[in-house]
C-alpha cells in the first residue's frame, strides 16, 4: 500500500505515513503474527502529522454525508455535529 498510488499527487507524500499510522492501530500481538515489525509503523513526527491530518479531515463538512443529511432533516445547521 505504500507504493500503490491511491492519493492525488499534492497529498501523495502522506500516503506512506498514513499507512504506517494504520499499522499502528493494529494490536501488537496481531502485528507480530502478521510480521509487521516496527519499520512498518510511524516515527514520532509522523504520528503528529497523521493526528493533525485526521483532526482536519474530521472537520470537513460533506453535504452528501449521512451526518449532514440527518442534521438537515432535523432542521439543524449542516455543521451542527462538527462543533
């Protein structure tokens, strides 16, 4: 997954880091069984960047998302759940 082109070119540099962050989410015993050593994880600064990217992405309001559509059905502002 680190080598597959999955992200648009402007943010392609993040792909390897986010794959590493995903590996970090796997429990240690499972990583060991799958042979995912520490080199498949992230460095401390990459963890920070991944955390900031995730927090930023969580704030993007997509009009087609179920969360936004439910807010609209209830008469709430579209960004109600993002405060």
